[in-house]
C-alpha cells in the first residue's frame, strides 16, 4: 500500500512540476505585423505553416522568406544559417531584439534594417 501511495505521489508531483514550468512557448498571431513607428515600408507576414516573409519596399526587390521558430517568449525568423531576426513576444506585439539577432552587413542592407526595440503590431485588417 505504501508503494502505491508513493508512486501516486510521485506522479502527482511530476504532473504539477511540468504544468508550472516557465518554459512555455508564447502564442503568435498569424498575419501581417507593421512597425508602430513611421517605417511603413516594412511588414512581417507570419503564416500558419511556420513560414514568414519580411517585406521592405524600399530596400529589396525580393523579400526574404524562411521559417520561424518560437521558443519561450521569442520568435526567430530564420532566413538562412547566418541571418536570423529575433523578436520578443509581448502580448500581441513583436519587439525587435537586435542583440539576439544575427545578421551579416549584406543582409541588413539587402533585407531590412530595423532599429533595436522596434515594436511591430498585428494589422487590424
């Protein structure tokens, strides 16, 4: 009987500790995100199939595309092995985390230069 009680107690503790973990992934809305600042030429398009498109009408004739990963409270837009944009997820908004991002100089010029801490919000449309 003691073994059964001990086993039951261990199972309950395991379930409770897994449910209380802070390593949860944040939710990300699907759709268009625009910067709150006056950078109206930049748009991030988040798709359901975990792909994205980073549109900058002023800097690139072709928008970079790739896949994104969500881990904890961040979304990483992966263009290739070298170039990754990282955003902190705060509610429905994305805040550009320049220090966590890895971009070559060529990529910043070709794709989109985004100032650190720029806030992107989902479109109302």
